[in-house]
C-alpha cells in the first residue's frame, strides 16, 4: 500500500526588520519604496512585522489583477478594516466596509450621486466655486499652505455639488474627526486613548451636529426634487424614508457626511502633489498654462460656450499630469482586506481570517511597466506608449468591487479645478530646489508644511 503525502505548504518569507520595530520605521517613512524593495527581494507574497504585529502582503501586478477577479472578490473582504469606524459613528454599515450583495446594494444607491453625471450641467458652478475660494484663500503676495487650502476647496466643491451646502465652518472639525478615525480606528497607526482627546470629542460632536442639520433639511424638502435631478444626499434620504432597512437612521451621520470625508484626504492630497510636480517641471507648467488659457480664454471671449465636463478632453496635459501624479504619489499605496477563506496565491497558502495588505501600487515604481519610474513624465499615457494600460500596471483608484465609486467625478473635478488654478494664478515654490516632504498617516500625501508663493493673478 502506497501512502501519498501532501506537499508541505511553502513558508511565506518575512521581510527582515530591526528589533522591536520590525519594518515599521521603513514602512512609516516611505511605504511605496519599502513595498517595492520587499517585492523585489521576496516576490509577490511576503510578511512584514510592524511593531508587535505580523501582516501578510500580496503585491505587484498579479495582486492587482487578483483584486479584480471573481476569485479575489470571493477570497477577500473589507468589513473588518472599516468596522471600527462604523462602530464609532454608531452605525450599522458603510459602503467601503461592506461586501457581496450588501455592498452592491449600497453602491447602486450611491452610483448616480457619485458619478460623472452628478457634475453634468454644473461645471460653471464648479468653476465659480473654485474662483471664489481662490480669491478668498490664495491672496497675491502671500505664501499659502497647499494641503489645507486644497481641503477647503474640495470641501466647498463637494459640499455644494453633492450635498447642496458648503459648511466651511465645519471643515476643521471634519478634518480633525477624519484624521483621528483613520489613524486610530481604520489604519490603527495610533492608540485608542487618543479618542478621549477633548479636541476630538468636540469635533465629533460638531460633525454629528452637521449631519443632523443636513438630515432635517433633507426631510423638509423630501419629494420636491424630480428623481432624475436628485443629488447624492437626496438619493440617500429618499432611500432612508422609503426603505429604512437599506439606510437606517443610525447610518445617516456617516452616509450624509461621507462625501466630505471621501475627498478631504484623497482629492486634496492628489491636487497638492499635482501643484508641486507641475511647479517643479517648468515644461509641464508651460503646457498646462497654454491649455488652460486657451480653454478659459475662448470661453470668456465668446461668452456663448460655457465650460462642460466634455471640455476635459481639451486638457490632455492636465489629465496626463494628474495621472502621473497619482502614479508617483499614490494615496492608496495598499488596500487592506481580510481573507474570507483559505486560498492560494503565487504558490502560498493564505489562511482565513488573516489581514492582508494588497500592494497594488508596486507596479507604479517598476521599470518593467514605467521606464525611469522616478521621473515625472506626462508622456507615458498617450498612445503609442500608453504604459498604464498593461494589465495590473496602474491602480490609482484601487481595484476590484471597491474601486472608487467617484473616480469619474474626481477626474473631471480635479482636471478643471487645476486648470483653473493655473489659469488664474502665478505660483512658485518657496525655493526652486525644494523637495516635497511627505507624510504617511493617515494616508500618504504632502506634509502640511508644504507651502507655495502666490506671485499674483494672471487672469
């Protein structure tokens, strides 16, 4: 009788770190660079030690493609990563933390409100908001904090277009609440004791107050807007009133204020990085100014052709510079999931219940996909090069069923806002040799100390 023994599972390699800290310091300083190095040394599956915890990482183009596959959808779930935030809001579920049918239900409810259709016919309003914020916060002859000013701009844009109001007085509270929740409860980079900070408790109370005001206003005008003209928060309130099981009262605070949180870090960090990259590369700045001046100058001249979302096609340099910014300065370096069951990836077994970091941004920095990856090169995206179109190469908005629902909206919002910024303002770095300082918590982006000089107004 012959006994056939199963081959022992391959041991997942562990990235060498330093005593006590493991790879925490390297990961904290530059997570993208650390993950690329680990991928080169260990392949597409490895483990990293961060202080007293060990996490599994799957990385590279195969990991990105896996996220979008049926197997990836079945093997990985989001719920645990976001559950701390849901509990802190006293809610039951959130779009980012649901999987399967529950996620599809919420995604379908919010699809129109976050889509490009939400900005159709409202681009002149977007431009007007942008001009208003620039004239208020970007004074000629001053030095301005870029990340903070972008947060104010994004909040007012998303507020008016997606929620019908721009609560500028609540922006510091939204910023502080978002910072603490992401650091403590989502990414878990800070201890829970910070949630007792009186500043956090005050900010949380203020955001809940904002949500109550929004809910009261929406209830008062429920049913007055034709279904096809409803904005995001009106769709949410209609679902709450008609199908309270889909959006229960406990979820209204988190859901109604969600658009502010969604854009505050991601869009603000991307546009701040964009400003740095453009000012650092004079040839790109010249192209962007020329495109923006032609678009807005022609509109101002004839007066009969208001800007529309289709005009983004007239800004190829702006679009490509944004794409290159999202490649070189990704805000989603990893996606964090939990293994829903045992599964095999690249010859290794990952066990049910393991927290898995999916490093979809690793190909952004691989010369096999993007030659001279550290170079800011906006020519990568036009044909015939189109380097981003290779499978698994480019993941600026995540991958899989949780791919950013607002990506089409954000593409238009960022392109037109940045074109308007460089059309209106003459900007410069504080010093020509300045190198961007970055932060990693709660999400990667420019340091809040990053400032630029407003030399004056061009138009």
